[in-house]
C-alpha cells in the first residue's frame, strides 16, 4: 500500500513537470520569442499629418502649422550637471520656455529602462527654429523632430462648428493609437466627430538595434496615411457676416438648404479655439466660464429653449392627424379661455381677442386661443407624438458630437420625471410652446424645412469626406396636403400680409419669404403684472426669447433661416430684421440662381415703392473679407 502511494506521488510530480515543460517550451514559445525579438528590434512610429478642414469655397478652417519639437537623450546625469547644462542651453535660445517644467517632464519620463529620447519642448515655430537649427542639430544629446500644430484661421467665427484639438487624456490614449503617438486628439466639433478620419493612420519603422539601442539596419517600413481632408457646406463669408451682424447680442442663427446642407450655424458669443491647442491657461478658462453669455456652449445643438409660437404649425398638424375635422373647425378668440370650472384665464397675447379664427389666420396673427382649443380636443399625447415625428424633441442627426435631445413632454414623461399626473392646463401651455417644451434651434430649422417641402432632412455639415461626396438624408412624411397648403399660406401671410407678425421686417425683400415668429417666456409673470408692464420694460433676464423661423422662396423653397435672440423680446421686431438682412446677403451673393440680380433689383424697387432700380442696386452687398468692419443693426429694429 505504501509503495502504491509513493508511486502515485511520483507520477503526479512527473505529470506536473511534463505539463510545465510543455507550457514553457511550446505554449509560451511565442511569448519568449517576442521578448527576445524586442531585445534586438525597435518599432518607432511615424506620426500621421492631421487632415485639414475647409469650407465650400476652399477657405481653410483648420490647418497645420509647421514647426519642431525638441527631445533630450535619456540617462543624462544630474550629478554631473549634464541635464541642467542642456536645459540652460535651450533656455538661452528660447527665453520663453519654462526650465523648471522641462526638467520636471524629463525626470518623470527618464528611467534605466527607457532608451527613447524624451520630449521636453512640444512646439517651436519654423521661423524661430531655423535661426538656431545648425547649432542645436550639432549637439548629440538633443534630437530635433518636425511637428505640426493645429491652427484655426477664422478663430471665433467657426469655433462651435470646427471645434478644436487638445492634449489627449489617459482614456483617449488607451482607446486611440494615434492619440497615444501624437499626444492630442479632437475634443469638440468636427475635430471630434470626424477625429478618426482626420487623424489618419500611423506609419512605423522596425529597426535592428544593438545593446546601446543604436539602429543597425531597417527591417521594415510602413508610411503613415496623411491628410485625409474634410470639406464642409459652410460658407464662411456668410458665417462671418452673421457674426458681425449680431455684434455682442447673445443669439443663435441657422441657415441651411431645405435639403439639409448647413450653410451657416452661429452661436453668439463665441470663443477662440486656438486657446485650447496645447492647453488653455487658467485665466482664459475662467474668463470663458464666467461669461454670462456662455461662449463655450454650442447653442444651436447644446442649448434648449422654449419654442413659443414657432411650434404652432406642428400642433396644427397633430390636429390634422387626429382627424374628425378638428383642424377644419373655426375657433372664437375673445382674448382668453377657461378650463372646466376653473376661474383661471389662459390668455391670448392679444387681450381683446382675434374674433373668428381659422387655421390660416391663426398662423398669420399667431392666435393663442385657437391652439388652446385644438390642444384640448386632441390631448397632449397626440401632440407630442406628431411633434417628435416632424423633428422636435429628438436629435436631428447633425454630424457634430453630443447633440441634445430637448423635451417635448407627454403624460408618461411627466409621470417618470416628477411622479405626477398631467393636467389640462399644461396641455394648453404646451400647445403654444411654453411650459415643459424645450428644443434646440437646429431642431426648429429642420422642422421648418419639413414645413416648406414635406421632407424631413438630416442637417449635414460634411460636403466631401476624403474626396467622397456626401448627400444629406431626407425622409418624406405625409400629412393632409390641403392642411399643409393652408399652413404654408399662413406662413407666407406672416411676412406679406399687413396683419402678419413679421410683415414690417420681411415684406420689402425682393423674394417672397414665409415665416413664423415666436415670443417665448423664460420666467413666469403674474397676469396682473402683465397688464401693467411692457415687454421692453422688463429686466434683461426676464425678457422673452425672440424667435423667427423662415423659408424662401415661398413657392419653391430652397433655404431655411432660423433666428433666436436670447431675451430679445418679440420675434418679429428683434429676430425679424436679422433674418431679413441674411436673405438680402443670400440674394446678392447668387444663392437664388433663378432670380438674376436685375430681377431682384426690379422686385426690390417695386416692393419698396420709394426706391428706383438705381437706388436698389446700391444695396448690393460687397463680398466679405476677413478684415471687414462690422455691420451695425439696431436691436430695436
């Protein structure tokens, strides 16, 4: 029995040894072979050159500045003063660099196992380096490499769209091979959304090295994939014109084709993206964060606002979808309604009322009571379903990162959010774009394109990706064609009928425009106070947001212009003149190809009455340059 136990132990030991031998000699062969290979081979990556971004006319929005980086040899002795001596030499050539930071960076990366040069200066401009290149290149402990640095020629005028690159963090480095090699990555805007395209692909050189890490021969070389460019639909002349037009007013403007191509998207105030390349200073960061205009926020997709009356056409379509002839019924506006037995009055903006109101009149004169009544007949759930179907309260799909969804509420949303039931009073408020309603200006522009054409487009910035044409997606959505026609006629009346809410601002344009204005309250004001106080007399942050969303030409729509002026007051008077000037710019820069300049001038003279053709021709806007002075528009217009 004892013999059997000893034999069993002996067998088990031998079995373990055989398994271990198999694991070391066969299964782990690849691992040890790799270690041995790494001792004699070095793989050095070749940085790819980041692709450039330019607008529809070829104006560069993001380019690469050429320069150099400086690295020091590893294992420099502090005791012998080698490190301090080299840093002092570099400080002598480039006085602006921080010697303390350089030494700290070097010590952090230096180790007995590191055989690579350690980068201590990220970027020296080309012209500055060329003065000292011969002397620095003669020092064996200093390695000079070519580098590129991102530069944004248009600065604040395209910041929210183009975005910027910045130093890659640990998470980004772990996910992205290129970021780990070049040290930076796209942080916002197009730079982030199309980062994988723009950054290219790294190349590499595999060399055979000796014990001192000196290359003996090149075993393999792969070239990087460089300069994968991005062309966008933006017209930077138009973009800059709008920024200059707005001056310091916090506002948002979106101009796009009805097919989805975004020609301009302005979020004012803005910031200079060049501040972020290489790392923003604490001072500049605090200035951006403390600015009450929120310059760092991309307001056309990252800010949500109550839409006010611009939502009314969507509510009308919800009534159309509900059937039963609801939308064909007239409503009587006496200036307010009450719900059930409540004494609370839900008032129309026109305190003495609009009288008998049909669909067309409700849009032209923006009657609130009409939509109160319709909303009570169809209910909030049907309204919310239709509004989301036509692009409100859902992401537009624009090719920019982190787009906000916004809120179009229904009963389920309130129950989930607040654990409370829905009330009829909330339905009537939602029907005029107040209450919980909060959407982005880009959603409003997209929804307007649908109203104009019956197609819901995906707003698109990219025109060509690495030379390949991009076509925006569109979806056909069917509604009652008679109701759609009446809605469009109502929007045309807004600008071209004397009773329209934007008649004063837009009726003199050379091409017929359709529009809807909106005045969206931002704070609750008691009805007793409303009776006594005019909008213009309110404190700035209590004033309503001013909306106007438009399309043109009215009969064959090609363009959408959506304007929001934060705390601007009334849509027609605050946002309307801005939209008018944008349309003038579009006319005189050839965007309406079916309307030659001569016809435009004749129509303009005809509409204005007091102008002849010669006078009208003087209104032609010159082509904008980067250094053009600002165009001033009174906020009272």
